[in-house]
C-alpha cells in the first residue's frame, strides 16, 4: 500500500506541474507579496498529488497499472477543478462589476 501512496503522489504531482506549465508557459516559482503567499507551481503540484492520493486511497487499486491510471486521471481532474474555480471566480467578479455600473 505504501508503494501505491508514493506512486500516486509522484504521478499526481507531476501531472499538476505539467498542467501548470501548459497553462502558464513556464514554471512560476513561489513568492510572497504584501497581501498573500503565492505558491506558484507548488499549488498545482499539491492539488494533483492530494487528488491522486485521495482517489487511490478510496479505490485501493489491485495493480500498479491501476494506480498509475487513477493517479493520472486524478491529477488532470485536480487541474480542471482549479481552472474551473478560477473561471467561475472571474465571471462572478465581471458580473458583479457590471451590476454595480448599471
């Protein structure tokens, strides 16, 4: 079971980093601003790794191939969730600013 956990974290995190590079075109390093701490690529890495870990622990795959496939799918789903949240937040802010202007 420990092997499944390690594989899931590594594969899910790798998929998260690949999604980050695909989205931004480069690897953005973590940095601190005056208002908050921006995690950069670590944000996507953590999201992919945690999503893969939770899915593998929930399904308890019987082989390494199942672990790899589930981790890959969870990493992609974590990236899609983060992108969807950002789009939702952006559209909500735009509709809120339009309603204030009228």
